[in-house]
C-alpha cells in the first residue's frame, strides 16, 4: 500500500488464504486521516483483485489502541466542503469494507472510538481484549456517528441500547461489549489477535465459495422481507450445487479425510 499507516500482509504456509490489515499510526493513536483512508482504499482494491484470500483480519500494530477515530486535528483544518468530502470517503470506504466478499474479523485491543469503532462495526465479526474501551463519542463533539454508526450499531445491539450508547457517548469495557453483543468474544488482554486468527483459520478450511455465498445470503437477505430473503438464499445456494468443491466435500466425508478445496 502507498500509505505509511496501513499495512496489508498475506499470511503464509498453512495460513495462506488469510490476510491481515493492520493500522500503524502510533503518534496519533491510529486516528484516521486522509493518508490512512487512502491506505484503506488501496487495501480494499488489492483484496478485491485477489481471489486467493478467504478471510481478513483487521488489527492494530499499536499497543493498547485499535483506533481513536477520525483525525480530529486534521479535521480542524478542513473547510466544510473538505470535511464533507472526507466523511463521504470514510462512509464509502467502510461500506466497501462491509461488502468485501470474504469474512472480516476485527481484533480490538484497547481504544476503539468513533470512526475506529465504526470501522470495526463494518466487519463481520469482532473480538476484543478485556481492557478494550469501545464507544461512539461523536455527540460530545456536536456531530453524530456519521460513518455508519447510527445504522450498524442498532442492527447489532438493538435500537434502545444503540440510542443510549450514542446519546451518552459512554465508554464500554470489553466484557460489557460482549454481553451487549457488540463483540463476538471478549478474551484476556493481548489475545484478541490470536482469537481472530483462530476464527480466520477455521473459515479458511471451509469451501471458499460456500463462505462467500453464505456471507452474501445473510447480508442481502437481512435487507428484504422473508420471502425475498429465502429467494436470495436459494440463489446463493444454487451457485454451490455445481461446484467441484461440493463433490470434494462428499468424497472427503466418505473417505474419512480432510477435504482439499480449490474454490472451484
Ligand atoms: N485525532 C487526532 N489525533 C489524536 C486522536 C484523534 N482522534 N486521538 C489521539 N490523538 C493524538 C493526540 O492528540 C496526541 O497527540 P500529541 O502527542 O501530539 O498531543 C496523541 O494522539 C496521544 O493522545 P493522548 O495523549 O490523548 O493519549 P492517551 O492514551 O492519553 O488517550 C485517547 C488516547 C483516549 C484516544 C484520547 O486521545 C482521545 O480521547 N482521543 C479522541 C478520541 C475521540 O474522540 N474519537 C472520536 C473522533 S470523532 C469520529 O471518529 C467521527 C467519525 C465519523 C464522522 C466523521 C465526520 C468528518
């Protein structure tokens, strides 16, 4: 990537098929400015071109910080139109994140505030460490969580909880985030990435096309009524019926061995 503050790594050997995007801007607590946004966009382009990737981990290289949100210093220097442009780009970047065909898993250690939490909300799965601090403090800055927060949070935790979290801007500790359903797992501090990797590995063993179709079926289905949703499921299922991998799965079961999927 062209950006200093975002690193994309392809894992190797047994973990080939897993990628990791890591935020690395320690001096600003991984705040998202134009450079990081650019890096995220390049990362998405690279991932969309690479069909060998089956799962993505989203993490931070900075200890005790996932992401402190939008870059508040950079924003202060922006004109209203620059600010509009930035938020539009941020919103569409997180949308593209959500629409990646492959599962995305955020590993959150420490701070995940504002745009930082909104980025994690656009992932499929979230893991946090016990000392994680999550929140949407935007209303305290006289704005609202404008990069998907007001839409993704209520879908995840329910309307009333989301309202309370957004209206008060309160900071939520890891264990509480887990009991609210805001994260899938809360693990001892320092182990979020390991847990994310464990999940990525499990995904990476499955039929690659099946995983993509399952994600698509869930995400498209949730937006429409049940009848249409079941048609979406059928359409996604249909794409798997004629695959080599489906036959390989049945053969592996019969031969009592692990399947070797190729994505065909
Ligand atoms: N932007 C820019 N710089 C930051 C940010 C940030 N969001 N957060 C921290 N920094 C910088 C600090 O300014 C400081 O820099 P310096 O050393 O030059 O003074 C450095 O990082 C270290 O910060 P602290 O000394 O404060 O470190 P602590 O460990 O004590 O605290 C915190 C870390 C808790 C992250 C604290 O810095 C903090 O509260 N930061 C602000 C968090 C926040 O309010 N985030 C929400 C931002 S709003 C948002 O994301 C909206 C997105 C959607 C709308 C977009 C509209 C355009």
